[in-house]
C-alpha cells in the first residue's frame, strides 16, 4: 500500500481555509459588538425621542392663534393647549417619573396623578421666546434632549 504524502498545494489550501475561517469569525464578533452598542444607544434615547416627537406632533397639530401656552400647574411646568370652544385644556407635564397628558374642563379641579402616562422620563421643561417653544426632556438614564419648535400662531402668555 502506498502512503500519500501531503503536497504543498494541499497544505496551502488548508492554511487558506483556516485563515478565511478566522477572518470570518473576527468580522462576525466585531459586527455583534457594533450591533450591541447601537441597540444600547437606541434604548437609552427612546424616552427622550418619543417624548419630543409626541409633543412636536401635538404642537404642530394644534398650532392655532393663542391656544398653545406654557403653564404652571401645582409645582409642575406644563404645556397647555386650549380647546377650540375655550372650555377645555390639555396639559402635558411630567410627574412621578413619567410624562403625562390630561384633558380637563377649565371649571373643574383635577389631580395631576389623573393624567395618562405617555412615556417614562425624569423631567420635562418648556421655555418660550417669541414664537419659539423649546422643549427639553430628560429620560430615565439621565440624558437630555431638546427640540425648538416654531409656533406660527404665537405662544400665549404663561398661565
């Protein structure tokens, strides 16, 4: 029986296969690390982005003369959006670690705990300068994000 000796070309193919396999492994490991980092950043910033997008949509939808204002209810700063008939007001504010929204009749007293929870957040701040409304949201992770909105119809006075 004849024993086959490994030839140079066979060894070369095996070495090339091993190098290729190791390269693929390193690429997959680095890709998994990038994905994990991206997912972590997305999760961290979810609260702030959701909050700011929600408020931006509300302001854009209700941009009518004099119905958007910054208000103080209890010890919370809130965005107040008056109803068309002038009897109801929607307040968007932050209380007990969440951004909340409540629609109330102006003649009725209400409790801030009654508001519908929108998203978790540590704080929410509003500031008005002319027709510009700046909204700053701090999420559970402690990171802040802000957006400045142009309110074409003007911002009512602080209530």
